[in-house]
C-alpha cells in the first residue's frame, strides 16, 4: 500500500445521507422563507453535533439566507455544504474518507450523476428503482460513449481546505460494469464492448483529472460485478487505471464471492485493496463463530499481497454493532487472512441508507475503536 496508512487503518466506503437542505439543493427546490428557516436550523444542528467552527459554516449560512433560483447559486451552496460531510467523518475518528459523501450527486444517485457528464447516453423518461428507496432514470446508449467534460471535481480543492493534517482523501467513481448494466445498450455490439468503452473514454480521463487535482487514492465501485462477471470487471479496471500513478481500490458489495468474483477478480492488477460486504450474513453474538468471514480463508490461499477492506458492520440495519462485536469480527478476519497487514476495517457499503447521527456515526465510532483495540495487540 503506497498511501501512508497505519496498520488496520479504518476507512469508509464513500457515501453519507445528505441533510434535507442538501437534498433540496440537488433537485433545485424553491428556497422560500420557510425552507430557508428550516435549512438554517439544520445547518446549526449539524454544526453543533460535529463541533464545526462558525467561520466554516458562515459562508453557507449567508448564502442560504439570500436564495436565488439559479444553477450557479445551487452549485455554490452544495460546494460550501461539503464542510459537513468532511467534519462528519473526522468526528467519527477517520483519517481516510471520501470528502463529499455523495452530497454532490444529482438526485442523490451514483448512476445518474455520472451519466449527465457523458455524450452518447441519453436519459430515459421512466424512473427505475435501484434499491431501497433509490430510483434513477436509466440511460440509453445511442452513440459512441465520450466524456463531455470532466466530472465536477472541484470538491478536491474544497475538501483540502477542510481536511486536517494527516487526513487522506479518497475519491470514488461508479465502475464501468455497473454503469453499463444500469443502461440500455442500443449502439455497441455487446456488453463487453460497451463496458470497455466506458472504462477507456469516461473513467480513465476522469481518474487522470482527479490525480492532476491532487487526489492520490481512487476507489471504483462495482456493485454489479457479479452480474456481468469478474473477468470483465478486472479487464475494465485495468483499462481505466493502467499506467496511472496513484492508489486504486475496488469496492464490491453484492454477490457470492467464492462462486462469482474470486479468484478471477485478482486479474485487476492495479488494485491494491478489495472492499467487501462481509458482516451482512454474520452472527450478531460476540462469542459466536463468525462464519461471515470464512471466505477470507479462500482469499488467503491465492492472495499475491493485496489487502481486503473488511466489512465490519451492516449498512441496511440501523441497529448499532458494539465495539466488542466489531473487534471480534476484525480479529476473525485477521486470523483467516493470516496477517493483519492485509486487513483494513470498513463498513459493508456506503452509509446513505442510515440516519447519520442515530446509526451511522456510532457504528463508525465503534469501528474506529475496535480497530484501535486490535492494533494495540500488534504494537
């Protein structure tokens, strides 16, 4: 691992449920006096809970107090609000985090936000449900896929402003398999050709742009890797990252890893860490046999020095896993992997399904505490 990570460095996957005023900004809701008042109260609440200095929220409050019905005003408000997710992850005790928490996404959807930046894909008219209460407009591929312009990556500069000394910022993109799986292909001869075109023409130039802006740790999210195959997923990952100087992670949160993902995914040669959903099927009793991590024994057999982002808590269940439970899961993972240097604590997936303060923050804090406890055993 090239980043300056501690042993058992805890991280998060890359999403956080936005405050309601940020959701309103994303859909360009009208900020009448009632919404302004509610938004200011919400900013104050987040600021108090996260111990944010007044100067860091001052510009955002001033902007909300003087609303405009313009693209420029909405975009500026969203950018200024990025102080909240940054401070959220810092309050959790994390040094490595995704600074935007997906607050910038159009209608809060990882798919649609990227499609807006691409030529050759036209959004349809009928919404489709992806999971839980998330919906998106599927795109129709009618022409060659080309990047219209780099994704709105000015969040790098904003995040650096609020980052603390020693923080490592991680930026995430939806992977080529996932984006093509959620689209309707009417141009390319097959799915493979479409996936590789997306990796080459969209992901690769965006990753290069992020690296130029100062990002060093890039994560590609492929929740649909099990649907289209690990071999194609690895090939697309290589097309997107080969020869680019940086550190690259691959997040997968669905599927049967033994049967559908590994060992073929190991052909993603530029990937240093695979983050996996593992706690979802694991017992909640601290002293149980933590069978949710049995797969890691298999991974250890063909591991060539890569690491695993070990999912320690369930993001679909609001119940908070204790420090002791997460510690036991992490200890089990290390035992199965054979060495603590291959294990990095993670949630199963992004936290946008959870209430930020009632569930997600205490889950993250317990994960950080569990990592500290286990790390102390090796110091």
